[in-house]
C-alpha cells in the first residue's frame, strides 16, 4: 500500500472517530476544535485541508501531525495505525465524539427526528424514564404508536431499540441504520 493510500485510510479513520466527513471548511474547523479538546494539540485547519486534499491541495504531513491524527482515531501513533491496517481492516472499537443524546438530557415530551438510509424517517417522543413513543414513521418497520426503551442516541451510529411494544405482540428488539447509522436531531417543542 502506498503512503498516500495509508494517509487516505487514516483520514477515513479520523472521520469515523469524529462522526462526520470532511466536506466543507466548517468541518475542518470542527475537527481542529475536537483534536484540541481531546488531545490539547493545536492543528490548523489549513494543515487538515491539505492532508485531506481539499480544493486540490496535497502535502506530505509531518510525523507529529500523522501521530496526532492516529491518536485521535484511537491508535498509539501513526506507525501502530499502519501496522493495524496490514492486519485488519475492520475497526472493533472506537471513541464516540459525535453528537450524543442521553435520556437525562431529554425532558418528557421532547421529540427526536431520526433519519437513516435509504429514506427512513421517524419522529419519537420521550415519555420519561427512557420510554419513547413513535409519533411519525415513514418507510420504516416502526409504526406510529409503537413504544420502546432506549437510553442513548449516538448520531451517525446504529440505533438499538429494546423492549419494542406493538399492540399484543411479544416484546421485540430492533436496529435502525445498521450499515450507515442514524441521523438524530432534537426538535423544538412548539
């Protein structure tokens, strides 16, 4: 594997840890802030844009920069990251730095708007104590009126639902967005 291919894989691993892709200038600013928050290392947005080849710019990054990005992606350093790429391609564990909603952050009657591929839409309302009711469902196996338990929603990750209640059917479990995750947004109460 070439050096550029390895750096491309490192960029993908950093995006997975951050929970978003580098597509706009504000994405690079957000990543720079996350790196500083997590590692207390300042990395300029222009350095990040060059590494990602944003706007056609490319550069050979310094070892310190590659080590910092590898640590952000959950590795000891860049060399360890490279060794792991030769052995396994699937990531078994990682830190979550993307938006997370837990039940202690939600008041009863709070609503979450959930979307996942290919065109699934679901609006759920918190009933309290981690119990949610589906108030809107489009193109999904979930149905309006379904009730379930969930204590954490992690943006861009699969959603695992426990104790799904539907009429007189036995309790079920359900996963949404297994491949590419679920987008979660808190709706304003009107």
